[in-house]
C-alpha cells in the first residue's frame, strides 16, 4: 500500500472509529435494554420500525438489521479487546431472552423464513458447548438449540434437493416466493448453521452447507459476467438483476462459512471465491466503490452504494487475511483498502453514513432504483460498514 493510501486509511479508520462508538457504545440513545424492551422504541439505525404495536408479524428487535450491527461490534472486540463492547452486545442479547427463550420483544417466528435466523450467528459466539459437542445448559444455548432445531427439523421441508439443499428464502403461509433461493437468505442462515454444526459435530449438516454453496456458485452466477443474480430457482429461471447488497450478503456468507467448514471442502470454495471476487473487481467504479445495480451506469437512481461496498471490502480483506485468496502483489488488498477509504471520505460525512439502499425484493421487476430509498445511517449498511472497519484494523 502506497504512503498516500496509508495516510488515507489511517484517517478513514480514525473517522470510522468515532462514528461507530458514538452510534453504539457511547450513544445515549441507542441503549439496547431500553430500546428492545420498550413497547414501540427503535434504534436510530432502524428505518423500518417493525414492532408488535404497528402490526409487524415478525422481526422486531431480533431483526437481521440489528444483528449485523452487533455482530460487527463483536468483530471489533475480537481484534481490539476493547472492554466496552461485550457488555453492550450482551445487553442487546439479554434484553431479548426470557427463561431461555426469545421473548415477545424479539419478534422471531419459525414460519416466516431465513431472515429470522441471522442474529443467531452472533448469539453462537456467546453460547458454550462441551468438549463432546453438546450445548451446555444456559439461556443462550437453549435459544440457539431451538433455532437450529427449527431450521434443520421443523423447517427442513422448505429445503429442496433440486435447489442443492437450499431453503426457500421465505415460507409465509407455507408458500415459496417467486424465486426460491435469494442470496440474502444464504447469509441469513448458513453462517449460523455452520457455526452450530461445527461445535455440535454435526457432519451431515456441514456437508449440507457445503453443497448449498456449490449449488449457488453453479446455478446463480451469470456465465458471461461472473456476477450473481439476486435470486433464482435454477440457471434458467432467475431474477435478472445484479443487486449489490444481495451479492454482498453472499460475499460475507462465503468467507464466514469457510472459517468453520472442514478443510476437505475448501479447495472448491476457494476457487469459487476467487472467481467471484475477480468478477466483482471488473465492475469496481472509478470512485473505488460499487454501484447499486453492479453492471449498470452510474446515475441519480443507481448510485455507488454503501452497504454492498462494505460487504465486498469485508469479503476481500478476510479472504486475504485467512490465506484463501493469494495476494502476492497486494492488488486485492489495494482494491479493498482504496474502496474503504473512498467510502469513508465520500459517504461518511458529518458523522452520518449515507447512500444505503433501504430494501429490495426479488420480484423480477426493477425495484433497485428508487432515489428516495437511499437512506442515512440505515442498519443494513451501518452493520457491514462496521464489519469492513473490523477487517481494515485486522489487516
């Protein structure tokens, strides 16, 4: 990394550190116990405001857009050892658990779909397992064990062999969406499943996780560009959009899962990972970031987007750090570090993180270019930004 980029990186990290701390551990507003247990209160990064009081059927505080924030903070703690983070994370987790079960404020329901499982990946970091692979008796272990049972037993009917064993993204009223497998859902469930399976020594589930990723790489990657479609039922039946955040969810899922899979599964995973990253680098914008619709020109409705860019940065830097991506000339690290610097300089302004796309559904129609859906301090972008920051300080 050149001296200029080193200076930019140092400034970007310091700026990011202040932003993250003020939004979370030093915030007077975002206090987990108060927000989670309040009847209709929300973290400042929650733009969707789902609660029982406003009629939401699932995903209140347990939502994945809170889960990625707190898991990102866990990553920072693992690198820095800063004692401010574990109490803050545990305050969040404890507020949602009553007598070893997710309480009414959590919002989890086992019949909705994969989004309900994301935060369990973080909870796994605080759940203890014995040397024989059995979970120890504790409220945290009872919750993760129930969630694992829900996915692998109760909801196993929503995983299809013709989908490589992948789950439908959602199953409200027992019905699948138009496109069954979403890249989003791969991230929501598979890192949790692989963490639990590795600790519980569930070799059948570890094999299943591997096969699911192989199917995605074979069926959802466009043969011409190497980019991944948002969702699909097969190579011939797919949602024809390369949405950055969906691709980013998948990018993070790859490297998080590889950390727990047995070595015998990694050679092909490494090849898939390299092909994926090489394809993404071809579409890196001149700014260093990536556009919301990756393959389409920059415009007011197709901006460089923060959440997906942060996810790609996290993926590249972790892959290099773990030795899964060979980077003798430093080109991969340079691309990711430049992207982080550009993102911090352009999108983190006045202590607010901007241009985070709110949401998109895989309907087959373009709902990826709504100018008013680019939000500030949206959790689905802040969480990945924190994760990218954690990899910047690690590398």
